C-alpha cells in the first residue's frame, strides 16, 4: 500500500498591514505535482487540495505556515499545520518549507510531535498543537 500525503491550502486574510508576502499560490499545485513525481517511485503519492472556506488570520510568515496543512492517514497525521511539522522556518522559503514538511512525513514521521501534545510549535492557528 502506498503512503498518501495531501498538501492542503486553507484560505487566509492578512491582518498585519506592515507585512506582505511575495508568494504565488498559483504555483503550488504544480509544485506539489513535482513532489509527487519525485516521490511516486518510492511508493509515496503526494496530492494537492484547496480548502479556502477555512480562513486563518496571517500576521507574518510564521502564520503563513499555518495555512498549509499536511495529511497522511498511514502515519496518523490527520491535519497538521506545516509549522507544527517543520518548526521554525530556516529561510522563509515557502516552497522549500513545504518540501521539508512533505519529506519529514515521507521519511521520518516519527520525528513529528503528536497531535494534542503540549509542545507549542506554531502560532495559535487552532490546529491543537
């Protein structure tokens, strides 16, 4: 059985007028397709889904990580935000951070803090981490 990883994009509203991003969300589907191409031969499928009805407030880059959710039923990861999976971003490179999150689930899911743990790693996005 193949491992299935889904990259989900939530809707967002920037609430900090002093911060903006230069991310082209139109590229995200093609980027996830390339991840799928890279990992499919290893028995890992990666797909992309938009759930823009779920809207989160974004005050900065850390919050932007929270609008990306990763799911992997085989690893009991139901809907964790990217910030929970990778922690702090090293370079604030959105696509690279998504690649890091998908890779962590693909190859080292045991290194991800379980859902419902008391460790706070994201920015109050409501995911429960």
